[in-house]
C-alpha cells in the first residue's frame, strides 16, 4: 500500500533502525519505545489486521515467531523473558493497518498485560 508507513520502511523509503531482515520480514526498533527493548516485527507482505490472515499467510506468521525467537537469542534477552503483543483493529490500539508484533523486554514488565 502506498501510504502505509511500514510498507515505506520495508521499501527503504523511510529510514529505521533495522535489527533483522530477510525475504519475509523486517524488524526494527520502535520510535516510541514502551520498554528498554521494543522491537516491531513486520511481515513484508501487506496484511492489514490479524483477521485478514489467509491460510496461505500462516507460514509467514510462524516465520514471524521464529524470527522473534532468533532476535531474542541474538540480542541476549531470551533468558530473562519478553512479551509479544499484536493488536487487531482500531479499538485494540492498532495505529498502523499493517500487522506487526511488538516485542518488549529489557526490564520486568509486571503482571499487568498491556
């Protein structure tokens, strides 16, 4: 999509602090971090919300979680733990209509799920 900020990051039209990239996904530091570690993992295929994931897209979602694990291990926050959040739709707080997964870590996040 032309106006999608994540598509622009994927296409290198907007700079970002990329922490991981392969043929299916891109991961970059959030510009407004909610924790010391706040990485967004985004599929390169434009999918608006979690509801829009097709059967064909299921392998992309599995790859996203494998990528999250790889990043957590490489950046050495896997052992202490981390949180993965995916919002779906405007009422959930999804601000960019391109699915993305927030990876939060680097401190004790507490019992409250945000």
